[in-house]
C-alpha cells in the first residue's frame, strides 16, 4: 500500500486544516448578532431606501423625530422631537438637546430642515409619506416648524419613518444631492453605527454607546447584516444556528422551527404576509367587471385559511381591523359562492377565458395564493396561467399591461395613515396600483382624508373609499394571516412592527 | 509556437466579440424599464427620466451598442443599476471568489478522477471497478443544485461539520485582501487557522460541482491508464525490476495525464455553467450570483459581463491546457526539441 | 489489427455491467415512456386538484411519494411531469443531433478551409456558458419550456457536430470509401451510403447518454425559474417549489430529485450498453 502513502502525506495536513477551519456553529462571542437578510441593499441613502433590506440599515443607524407604540400605533412617542403640536397647516416640533451624530456633530433643527428638503428634492424612497410638506423653517436650534399644503393630521406620525441626516454631511456633498456618497456611507444619531459593507456578503453595524436612547441589558454590540438570497438557506441556517435571526423564512418552515426546542415564535400583525390578488382593469378578460366579480366570488378563501393553519381571517376590504381607524368591522364579509360566480361569468359574456397571472417568486405564500386561484377558477372553466418571476419582473409585467393579475403582499409604512397605503395601491399612478384601478372620485376622496380633523368623518370617508374598491372587484383579498417569526431562545426583545415590512429593531434586542 | 498563440489569440478575440454582441442584443430585447426599478416606488416621472438619461437608456439601441463596445475596449463593462457602481469594479470584487471556487473545483476534480481511475485500474474488472463506475454514473445524474442542498443538509444541518455557505465564517474577520483569493491571502497573512476556514468553506460547493463530472473524468483517465499499461515500455520496466508504484508514478501516470488533460477543457466549460447554481445555493459571493441577482431586476450590464468573462476564462483555460499538452507529454517534448 | 492493438481496445472497454442492471435500465426507460405517453392511465390522482386538508402528508399507501403544500399527490405530479422533463430532453437531443450530424458531416467532408471555418463556429458555442445564454433567452422571449428548449438546443448541437466531423474524417480514409469514390460515387450519395451508416452507431450512443444530461440541464433551468411555470409538474419546478417546505416535507424534495437521477442513470447505462463493443468493430 506504500504507493498511496504520498497521497496521505500530502492531503493529511490539508484535511487537518479544513477540520480546524470548520468552526463551531455558534460563535464564542455572544454579543454579535447575525441577521440573515433576504437581499443586498442597493443603497442605504435615507432619501432613497425603499425596500426591506435597505430599511434595516436606515432604521437602526438613523433616528426619527417621533416613534410609536407597536401595540397601539396611534400612540406616538418622543424620539428626536420631545413635543409637537399642530395649528392649521403648521406643525411645530421642539427637539431633544445633547444629541450628537455618530461622526460627532451636534443635532439641531438645521439637520431636520436639510434632511426634509433633500428628501423632497430627490423625490424617491419614503418621501411620499411627507410629500405634503411645503416648507421647513428653523425657528431656533431646537425648534422647527413644518408647513404643509393642506392641514395634515398624520404628519407627526408619518415623520416616525423619516430618517434624520446631518446638515453638515449634506452640505459637504452638494453634487446631485450627494447621491453617490450616501449610497454607501451613513452617519446618523441612531442606536447603531455603520461600520463596513462587503459587497455581496454583509454589512457590519456597531452599537452606538453614545446613543441618547435606552438599550436593554446585554444588548448586541456588533450586528452582521448578512445577505442570504435563498429562502431555504435562510431557514436551514437559522435552524442550524448559523444565523441568529432571519427575515422572510417560508411560513411552514417558520412555524416548524418556532416549535423546535430552543426556539419560540413571535406573533404579530403585519401587512406583508397578506397576499392580495390584483386584477388588471385594462387587459381582457379581466377588464370586464363581471368577469372580475366571478373571480372574486369563485376564489376558495377557506383553502387559504386552512393553509395558514388557523392564524388567518378572510379580509373584508383593504384596511385591516388593527390599523387605527379601520372601517373593516362595518364592511360585509366576502365568501366563496360558486353559483354566484357562474352567474357573474355568464353575465360577463366572456367565452373560453384564459388569463395570465404574474407572481413574484421567492414567497411561498404568494405562490400558494396563485395555486388556489388557478384551481378555483378552473371550477367555472377559467384557465389561469401562472408565471413566477422575480419581483421587479413580475410587477413590470402587470404595469406594462402584459399580465391580467399580480399577487403582492402589502406594506403600509405609516403607523396610522391608511391613505398613504390607499394612494400607493389604488389611486391613479400609484406605484403598486397594479390593478390599473382608475377612479377620479376615489383619488379625490383619499387625498382629502388627511386634512379632516374629525375622526368620525375620517372613518366614514375611509369606509366609502374601501367600498369603492370592493365594488370594482379589482382585488381578491385572499387571506389576512398573523405574521409568525421564529426566534432562538437566547435572543430576547424581538417584536413585529405592524407599520413595516417584516424587519428588526436592533436596539430592542438582548441576549438571554 | 508564437504563430499558434497569435492565431488563437485573434480567434479568441473574435469569439468574445460575437458573445458580447449576442448577449447584448438578447438581453435588451426585453420590454422592461430598469430605470423605473432604480427610481423605486412613488418616484416622480422626472426622477425616472433623469435616471434613464444617466444610464443612456433613452438612446437608440444601436448607439447604446456602439457605446458599450467602445467602453469594452477600455475595460469598461458599463454601470450596474442594482449596485450603483461600474460593473468592472463589481467584477473586481466578485471575480476572485468565482475563480477560486472554479480552480479549486478543477484541482479537486483532477485529483479525484485520477485517484478513482487508479483504483479502478488496480482492480480492473472487479467489484471496485464496477462500484466506482456505478457511483460516478449516479453522481453524473444528480442535478447539481439538488446535490448542493443534500450536502448542506448532511454536512451543515445534520453533522454540523461544514458551513452552510459563504466564503468565510460569518463572525470571523477575513485576512486583508491582497489577491482576493482567500486561500492565498490567509497564507500571506500567515494565518493557518484562517486558511483552514477558507478551505472548509470551499469543500461543499466544490464537491457539488465535482461529483457531477466525475463519471466522464474517471472514465477518460481509466481508459488512458489502461492504454499506457499495455505499452511495451511497461513490460521493459517491469523486466528491469521496477515495482508497481514506480511504474505507475514514474512512467504510466506521466504519459497518461497529457492526452486526458487536453480533453478536460470541455469539463471546465461545464463547471463554469454550474457555478451560478452553486453560488445561488451556497451564497457564494461570486460573479454568478452577482449576475443572476442583477438579471432579476433587469440590470443587463452584469449579465453581458458574465457572458464575456466566463467565455474569456474558458478560452484562457483551454489555451493553457493546449499549451501544457506538448510540455507534459514527454514524447512530444522530445519531438519538438 | 495487430494482437496488441486489439488487446488495448479490449482493455479500454468499460468494466463489465451485469446484464441484470442493463435490463432494469431498459424496464425503467419503458416505464418512463409510458408515464410520458399515457400519464392519465397511470397516475392515481389529478396532478392539479387541491386537497388542502391533506397537505404535506408523508409517503403512504394513498400517496406513495406524499403530498405537496396544496395536498396534490406528488407521485401523480411526477408521472405527469415526465412528459415535460423527459419529453423535452428527448426533443432537444434529437433536434441537436439532427442538426449536428448534418453540420459535422458537411464539415468532415469539406475542404480544409471550409472545415476550419465551420469548426471555429462550433468553438464559439463551446465557450458560451449555457446558463448565461438561458438567462438572455428567457429575458428576450419570456420564461417557459420553449425558451429552455431554444437555449439548450443552441448549446447542444456543437457536441454532435464535433463528434461526427471526427468520425467522418476517419471513415473517409477507409478503403471502402476510397473504393466507392474511385467508382465515382460522390456527394450526398457517398455520404448516405458509405459514411453515415458508420457514424450512426457513435451518434446513437451519444444521443442516449445525452438525454440524461439534457434532463439534468432542463431541471437546472427550471430550478432557477427560467423554465416550466406553475402548475406544470416539471421535475425541476417541483424541486424548486419544494425548497420552502424542505424541513417539513423531505419527500417533496427527494422524490423528484431521485427521478432525475435514476432516469439519467438508466439512459447512461443503455448508452454504455450500445457502446459495448464499438471499439472492436473499428479501426484496422
């Protein structure tokens, strides 16, 4: 056997090194948290951040003027602003003293003005939440006045989503509003500071020990925001301990992992996991309102409820009952009714209908809603072709009118203002208005709501707006589940933010 | 020799030109607007128009093509919409990871196929020979992504021996980048433990690639060995009293490797194709994953760049193998000198 | 052929494959062809009807391969999927073979310059990474099995062209071809009667083995979402869909994968069997 000995001599040390390199799965330094993100951000510029993975960095590195209670989103909390009051179109905020940016500059009213001016000038990202702002005035270093076009009762709440940057940074990068610089540089007043970004791999954040806010005992000193694009890998890595927390774990996997020893489930309200099927109003056969009516009535809502294993209800309209001011309880339930669906199909006069549906891939829940639509529609002779595409390609297919239907989870980033959600999803020109729903009366109604001071009147208006969308049969609200996130038992403090994609508030987490 | 190099070089350039042109036009037939993606939700029409102009997307296709090819001459692969950076810069960041995985897999493939071939020839016609054949054949039928998941499941999830993905342990600090190849950088940093960590991360993705190709590799090597063993010089050497080990390593192996190596460039081509799948599964931050994610958001430039770069890598490797062939084969070396 | 040359050729033969295995492979292929041709006779359940109450059931008597997230019978889906996965593989390899043989034969018979040019064209396709081509085709024509067929077809024919050209160049030096040429047989007739018959055997072997590899490639593209679309029960798509449920339902991932592996193996074994003594019949 001596002829093979050289192989062993050569390979032995290599195998030994590899074995020594196969590190134990959980790290020796427990104060590091690994968060498995579903994708790499394109930017961390607060004026442009838009999607979940970009918000992770922005939300934790920067602070906001206000904050809110997750359990009662209409109860605002102080953050960089201590008090605020509205007088007609003017909001006045008094600011916190003694706050400094991570790079050392003190925080003042000039920072608020520079930030909002920049957001509005760029006109991307979350600027739609504050697009009503006409002018920002520095009254004194710790008082800022914000003037809106029309009275806006929701402005203080919506500012809980606007990250405040440093005026000095903005002034230092005047070219193109510093878009190139802020794409991968960050300097906020928030609980974590930005350390590094290794492209294709991870972003590292470090705890800001000078933060004005309050950390729990044993917080995480270092956070690794790891980009793990494959959902199954995220689930497996969370379960195996390679990641401490993971975003968008497929639902069945999340429930199973959450029930394993060493894990628990955190349940909460969140719009994202809620699949809604948008029916294109401008492409045959879904351009026919009776045909859409047939689809809404034939859909098997019970199949969705069974899929969610009891943690889901069938929605009655666009605004969940847990959103402050929701008219949901006054709306009629929506149920499957095959006979009525057949009648609607007959009335529509569409013969041998075939329709295509573009579904964003990577989310098992959306794919399942598509499967249910396909099987339900087949019962009355409608053929539904499904095309699973990456998100951008799927939404492009329906926006360019190449597809009859689109399935989307929802997001309302404002804690109280449902009109921003309605505007994005149902008004003409709204980015997510993939049903191509076009109703000037609806647009006008939604635009007025935020200027109405009487809550009862706002309630009635929201109800009327909801009824308009329901009557157009443009949307199949397939299910409204609770969101369940599996969390390892060594991590405490995880909560689900209802006014967010499913995400993480790093400053609330601690080691157990 | 120089003439051959010049001819091959010129031909390679032409191939690259064709590949670049083909992928450029194919990827731009899409009726989609990447600028709308880049601007994001609720962006004003002016913002979208500004971005379109910035990326030259408002110009006619042919003028975009001319500009792109002109840029290529200067090593400019255009700008990625997704990462907001020049593609060339991204390639510099991501290419070493892919090359390291490819080269490591290739070496592993050569070692494993020759090792199995030697075993098969040693017990030719016996059950070892048969078993190797059956296992490599089954291996060639396993889809590479399925195998990758199975390996993850066993070696990460069940046994906990190897990492689930990535090039380096998540929580560890990688060595200062010099070459971008972690196996080399860790050694340059004098950190053997880190070298082992990088090696451990390479094992599963490389195995997923290699197992698929072993059937062909082992078969070729086995045939070459048998051919060499039947040559008269082996009998002569045996007559002179050389032991089996000496005959194998001094004579047979050296002569058998050259012809097989020349046929290996095709296998390398397959590896390049599979690498995207492996990078997706193992979260390997290479150009495959980079281009695939870009493709998902209509970001064309990285896809075209991937086509050009992988064709280039293939051409360089096959040229290298062709040049290596006469140098490795003692008979040809004698003939030329 | 000298004695030692014959010995080498014999020795090169593949290790013996027990006849039983070959027969099993044939049976497997026969069953697969039945699956593809008459799935509705063989599948116990509908491949698309939902049964949410019985979702993610483990393998058992009612569902030999278990059920998926919508309660569909995976065994039935695999049977129906054969038509798409294997059927498409066969179509791709056959069309690639037809084109590749014609191309290779012309190149092999042509003069040096034309041959050189034709082979350089082949080189372009050899270097082209198939996944990138598939991405580009999917971007241009949309996702679906037809895009997959196009991308793989374009990638597949050069292998046949190169193989056939080599064979043709070898065979055309043989005495019987020289004799036919001396008798004035030229062009298509020479090719059809005196060359192609000798190439066919090699091509048959290659076609058989390649069907398995094409199948693997199709499932890979479907896995990336470029190929079949729901609810087509294509095997690669089944594997893709199964990933979100792997922890709950291993069977959902494992059985479609095993089908790919065993199908490929069956075709490889048959290909080897076809090739069993071609080395003896050649040369001289």
